[in-house]
């Protein structure tokens, strides 16, 4: 063990990843100065969330150990949020905005592999069946995909289905992040379905799955520019669905205010999605600057 490494709190390397992410985002924003960077960034995060639903949540590929929460699974999921919501999408945005080529992509992908091995060495991250080379390949493919999405998202002739897909990915990211912190920080709701022995993993898995499913409905009502009453019907329908889950003893809450807060969060998400859609469909398209 390197001198002094064992005295460094586990969260510090994760914090450094967040700081690095903010620097990359700042550079990307400085270079582009486009509002389109906001939905693009969240969209990339949504792609990673879908990937992580299967690889991390369902198939238990690896474990993060930032040492922030006492609950080991929630602590691991927080580490996943740092990866999904910060360092990988910020690197993807940096590569896309600066138009970096394949050799830079391979170099940055190798850098991610190096960071992963360092985290393993420090004992703040571990593999189950995952391998470091999978990370290198995965992020490199995502970076190439991100460059293509950046070109498409800035085009003036985005098809309806492309915009629909963007909205879906954006909502997956926003809702997944917001619901994670609502569940973990406030302990007001808990899903219990019995899929896994670990109840915390059970909770996160079902919450993530519901976020992926209702993101389809959110994307549809926004992309079709539905009237306010259709949006109200959607929110009311989800509220009734939550009440059904409570009756079926799948969703447990601390009280009525837990459900009210949950519904209000969905309303906020719908408003955020509507605002991001306005950026995506702005008449000036890719040339909309601030």
C-alpha cells in the first residue's frame, strides 16, 4: 500500500471524479456555449442508466464503496451515480464538443481503465464478474455513439422518433437520479418485490424499472405536445398506480405525505422535460447560444 493511501477517506477519489467532471463540463460549455449541451448531457447519462439497470442492478457486476452511506447497497449505488451522472457523460460531452478523434477516444478509454484499476487497488471498488477491459470497450463505444448523437441532436431536421428517444433517455436519467436520492436520503418509500435477498437492492431495482417504464409515457405526452389535462391524467394515473402498489404490499410508505411528495416530484420532472424539449425543438436548433 502506498504511504498514506490507507488514511485517505474512501469518498475522496469519488469527489475528485466529480471535480474532474465539472472541469470537463465547464470546458465543453465554454467551447460550445449552446443550450443543446444540457439535454445532450442528460441523454448520455440516460443511456448509461439503461446499461446499468441490467449490468449493475440485475446482474450484480461490480460494487462501489465511496463510504458515504452505512447501507452498503445504497453506498454502492451512490458510486454508480457518480459514474453515470458525472464522469462518463462529462467525458462524452468533452469528446463530442471538441470533436476528438478515435485515438483520443482510445486514450481516454484507457484512462478510464487505469482509474478503475486504481480504485480496485485502493479498495473502494470491486469486480464481481466484470472485467476492466469491458469498461475500456464500453466507454469507447459510448464516446463514438456520443459523437454521432451530438451531430444528430444539433441537426435542424430531427425526426419525431429521434426526439421521442431523446426525451425517454433524458427522463430515465432525471427520474432515476431524483428517485434514488428521495429513497435513500428521506427513507419515505420502499419497494418490496422479493426478487433479491438484499431488500435495498430489491428497492432500487423496482424503483429503477418503474422509472424506465413511465419514462415512455412522459416522453409521449411531451413529444405529442399533449394538452394539460392529458398530463394531469397521466400524473393521476401514476398516483392511483402507487396506491394499488401500497394495497398489494409492494410499496411501503411512511404516510400520505410520502405519496404526495412523490407525485409532486413527478410533476416537477414533467415540467423539466417540457423545458428541455423546448431546447431540443428550438427553431434556431444547433445555433441557439447564450
